[in-house]
C-alpha cells in the first residue's frame, strides 16, 4: 500500500506534521495526567489544578515536560516518517552508519561554538526595542525571566539521580525529538520546497529559535540551529546532529550540576565566556569557522569512501 504522505507537496506534509503533533500532544498529555493522578493521587492533582508548589512540584513538572516533548516531537515524527517514507529509520537516515571521525569533528564543532554562542547571548540580551514598543519589551523580558526561573528550578539538583533525570529530560529527549522534527522533517521539506539547501537551513533555524519563545536568546539559538542544520546537511546523517544537540544541552546540565556540588567555582553561564578577553575570543571565532570547514571535509571524505566501498 502506498504511503499516504509520500510525494505530497511540502506544504501538505508540513500541515500533516503539525496536525500529528497537536493530536499526539493532546492524547499523550491526557493519558499522562490520568496516569499521574492514578499513581500520585491528590498531591499530583492539586499541582495540576491549583499550581500548588509543594515538595513534589518540580518532579511533576519534569514528568509533564518529558510527556510534552514525547507528544509534540518524538511520537508524531516517527508516525510522520512511516506515513511519508514507509520505513521510519531510513526516512530519517537513522539506518546510516557514521564513523568515529564524523563524531569527533562534531565534538570539536560544538566545543568551539560555545564562545561564539556566549558572545551572541550577551549581544542579544543588550538589544532594546524602540521606546514606542517598551510595553512589548517588558512583556518579553517577563516571559524570559519566567522561563529562566523554571529552567533553574529544573537544573538545581545535587544528586546523581537528579543529574541523570535532567540529562534525560533536558538533553537526550530534546536532542532526539527536536532533531527529528526541525532537521529531519522541517528542514528537509523546506529544502525541497525552496529548492535551496541554504534557504531551507536558514528558515528552519529561524523557526527552531522562534519556537523556544526566548526572545533575548533568539540569535544564539538561531546560530545553534544553523550549525545543527549544517551538520545534518553535509553529513547526511541525523545521528550526527542529534549527537551535537545532545552535547550542547548536556554541557549546560552537567556544568550546573558540578556548580551545585561545588566541584567547579565558575558559574556555568561564564564557562567558555571569553567576551572580556578579545585575543582569546578572536582565536575562538577563527577556530569555530575552521572546524566548520573541517567538518565538511571529513563528511565529504566519509561519503566518498562509502561510495567507493559500494562500487567495489
């Protein structure tokens, strides 16, 4: 039987993906809330109905965060891959192997991207809207502050168990889910629609950054999205962009955990921050672009080697 979404116009497929996400999110959250009430009883229900912030509040919020990511990203993406490509793993290139040097180049790329991202974070946070839009800026700042407070509440844990939960919730699941949707579905459809890889990567990166609704972090998140899109495009393997995304998120999770345990004295926000050291910052920026070129070269060599093996 023909796959119902295979060969359809990118707009049709995008609408279908959006519909799948909405349906999956609603259904999974309903099931999750019912299951949570059955397992934890009135304590869980009171948090849901009254936003009561007792001892278990953060645990319940983490549980719901995991559910929402599964419902919004992973489940609908896997269903979409089946409807659009027949075999989900091959549709998302997850059946393609990736060699050690690809992963190593990706590791270097996200490491050297950190100083650049920190520079853009500081610059983005200093931007101000015109005076006539002061009320809009105030609303944006309040939204950003609330999101930041919730993130800090999630991050604040000193136990190994808490670290593992945070790595699952804030690094692994988002890396898999967001790469499946933003690179595996959205970017590919935009590239096909615009008939341009770079336009597709840029537009997907804008949507990726806007989706997070953190206005004063829009530019650095756009750059991260562009790096992830570049990695997927030149390597042809979603595993690599998932790996880079996971490393980026894990770095924040682990550094906050180390800071909470007093294993490091530097605040996580200041790690890889060379904004006050111009020579070191300049070297970091040059190395970042050099590693972009290196990653492309390693990817091309890997692809050519695979082609030669297949020809022989």
